[in-house]
C-alpha cells in the first residue's frame, strides 16, 4: 500500500499574511474583520495554485511549478494553509473525452503525490468537487467587465487570434465560446474563494492575477471588505522550451512526443529525447537563446535541474564551453534522470492497481477540506450580496 508520506527536496519558502474571517451578523457594507471575538485581524498564510489535468506532467511543468509547490509546502510555517487544485473545470473549455479526462485526473493526482506533495500537509483536490468555485464565479461574473475580459490574452492565444481581436470580430465570433472567454473569472474565483493571499505563477500569468485583484477590489467596493486581493509569487524557474522546436515552450500540445520529457520517462527514454534535441553545428557550448536556442535550452535545463552547479545559465555555459554536443546531451540526460528517478518510482507505485482506493481517498479528503475552506468565504459572500 502506498504510504501518504511522499516527500521531495525543499529549498525555499514564501510567507503570506491575510486577515481573518468576517463576522456574518454585522450590517452590510460595514463588515468588520475579526478573530476570536477580537477586532485584531488574525494573521494567516494561504497559498493557492492549480494545474490542468492533461495527464502526466512534463519537465517544464515540474521545474516551473510543481517543484516550487513542494518547496513552499516543506518550508511553510505550520499555520499556513496550502491548497493545490487539479483544475478540471478549466480543462473543459476545449472538448474532452470523458473517460480520458477521468484518467488524466487520476494521473495528475498521482503525479502531485509523486513529486512530493503531502496530503496531510497540503489540501490536494479536484476543482469540480468543490461547488463553491462555480458559485463564486457566477457572482463575480455579474460584475466582471466585458471590456476588461476582451483585452485578456488567454482566449486569443487559445484560438490563435491577433492581440487586437475583439469578441465581436468575425474571426472570433464563430470560434469563441463563453467558457473560454470567461475563463479568467473562474481563475479569480479559484483564488478568492479560499481567501488566498499569495499565488505562485509563471511570468506569463501576471495578467490573470491582476484580474483577480480587480474582481476582489470591485466586490469589496460594492459590498464591503469580504474578499482578499491576492499577491503574486513569481516562479524563479524560466520556461523550459521544446526539445525539437526550441523557440516554443515545452507543451503537451506539440505533436512530436520527442519534444518533451515526461516526469515518468525512463532513463532510456530521457536519453533518446535529449539526444534527438535540436541543436546546431557550432563547436562548443555558449549561452545565446536568440542565435543558439537549442543549445541554450539544454543549458537552461541543466541549470534548473541542479541550481547549485552555477549561479546562472550563462555561468554554467562558460564552465561547459569546451564540451561537444554529444557530451552536453549526455550530461543533461544524466542530470534529468537523477532528478526524476525518485519521482518516477513514486508515480509507478501510486498508479498500481492496489492503490486505486488510496488515490480516491486522497481526492475525497482534499475535496472535503477544500469545501470547508471555500464555504467559510461563501457564507460571507452570500450574506454580503443578500442570499
């Protein structure tokens, strides 16, 4: 039986303070924040982040997000609340096969445990299992600006449309669905329903955090100080690029499976993918993402896998300047395999048939705890709007 004490290495922490709960019986909009019958706000640490269930995560997911989550978990103060969600409601903004989506949710849960998230320390849950996410989304949608949403980049990039496209343009009217257009409102609800103070995101997700703050401030202006505008924890890891098309981010959507390393890949699979990575014929190793994107991507991967090897990617490239491409690729393969070997073993253990009930129990317990967290906020929200 899989033990629930899976761990990974930790190196960093982020403290986040928010005020305590509002009283439910004070008149609107003069709600006051209080804790244990005191008007002094109670310090709390609340971190929320989510990942879509697209099956087994790849190396970019791991270095850019999942490893950071484990660091936050392992070094957070004991009083911190840590919520990590499999955001399956976001996944259905594109058509999904039902059986495939269920399998991907299971694989993602096993992956989160494999990388080192501890279900006793962190709340790990599927978004669709907590109805309050959708409820708050609707309430926020009643105040969200169509103009603001039309300027968001998410729906345009998903539909491969120019940045100056509007929802009423002929190029978007036939393609754009309401769920994709209002995607940022659900993202805001995910964060605000748990009164999250800090949210770990990549550099390209800052726009969504700003929209969440806009939603919180707009609600509070109309109904009183109920929601907590979140702060951002920017991931320190750069984006990992595709092995076959290094000008693009590593992604599951790329047709060529050699473009990405999965966290469950075997040593041989990792070596084959790295050996086939697109580089160039220039002798030696230099760090030049513009002119040598493939080589620079391998250097970035090596640096992020073991950040103790050098202060930055540029310095690491100098240390490796005399290596051949074959030697560089061998070095990258070995480093990635060392990083992922334990993760791979944990994942395989978690996905064994005998552990199916254990995974189900983890999901149910996480949903129960997340529902309790969300309901505390929704009581305040419902009272504020008149429900």
